[in-house]
């Protein structure tokens, strides 16, 4: 685990699609704690299909404009992420660390492509970028915080966190400690999250952060860590139930799902069967 960069810069050639979508998705995922910028080596104009794809997630790019990489103050950038695949990526002269996420350009001047086909291309690029952002978020934590697997002797501290967050304790023992991760600072547990396996699916539950650590990005790191654990573990989908945090989970790509349609194994879990009230919103994140 590393520390979260205080500033991200996304680069592609035109700054019209991939890097603009990455900017919008990163701003929503990380919030105000991280400064997010985007630019290109040959800026053009914002692609309307990028605006449409992001509007589907409730993210407004209509006021954005394409910017040249030369407009970016190198001192304002903590990490550079390039998104070019077929093209030569822009050169950024700052000393910030670099990551490369090659994603094919969804834009095309092929007249054979229909509007619906272009929408699909932009949705696919958007979803790949979001998955990469979540994977990145799983590798970074607030300063001084470490994530590790839960141990038997962590149970009391986890119960205290869940009680303080008004989250149910029912069923925690069923897959404890193997389904749980904890966040520690100076040896004290300041966060937790559970990822139960039920047949071919996973159930995210018990995401809680100590009051003193809230607002630090720890909830994002814990959730991203568990989403990535589900992905690595071959889960078909991750489900969750929440009464207050639906907007938070939408940042990761979770979408509403009919509770009555939950897979049988997930529906039979204590969390879904009895612990969460009927008013809880059911959500799902699918892989592949």
C-alpha cells in the first residue's frame, strides 16, 4: 500500500474523451481530497459522446473544455496517468511519477459506425477507466494507515466500529475473520470492511470508519480493496445493501438492483435475509 497522491493528471492526445472521462470519474471517486486535472498534446473539443456516457452516471462534463499539456503547472501534479493506446502519449516535463493505462480511443471518424455503436464504444472506455481507477484506489491509503487481513482478536474492535456506525452485527461471525479486512493506524483499528462469498457471488458489508478517520479517503480505500479482492477471486458480481450510502457506492460503479432478484445464496445470508431493513437499497457491481 502507498499513500494517495494529492493531485492526478490524466493525459491523452486530444483531451476530448478518455482523459476527460477519467477526470470526471476520479473527481467523483476521490472527492475534494485529490486535485484532478486532464490535458492533451493536441487539444481539440470535448466529444459529445463522452458527455453523454458520463451523463448516464450523473457526471456533468458539459462545462469542461480541452486543454493543452503546456497549460498545466508541473508543480501542481503529484501523479501523471497516460491513457494513450495506439497514439504517442503527450510528453509531460514534470518530475511526478507516471502510470500508463493504455485504453483504445473510443472516438472514430469511420462513417460505417452508427451512433449506437459509438455510444457502446464510449461506455466501454468509461467502464474500463473506472475499473482502473478503483484498482488504483485499492493500492493507496491515507498517511499512516495500513490495510491487512482481519485476525480473530480483531473482533471486538470491529464490533465497536460497526455499532458506532449503526451497522448490523448479525452474521459477522459466519465468515469471520477470513472475509474481513481492517485498517490500522499506529496499531489501532480505524476501519473495517467485509466481503462474504456466497456461491459464485460476493456480498460487500460492514464498511465502517472510525469517526476520527472519516473524510480521509479511508472508506474509498477499504471499498476499493474489497472490490478488487472480489475481482481477483473470480466473483461474478458484488452485491450490497445500504440505507444511507448509495451515492458513495455509485462512485465505484455499483448500480441499483432488485432485492427480490438477489441470487439465492446471497439472499439467504443474514445481512440480506434479516439484518438489513426492507428500506435498504440493493446494489450490484458486475465484472466482465
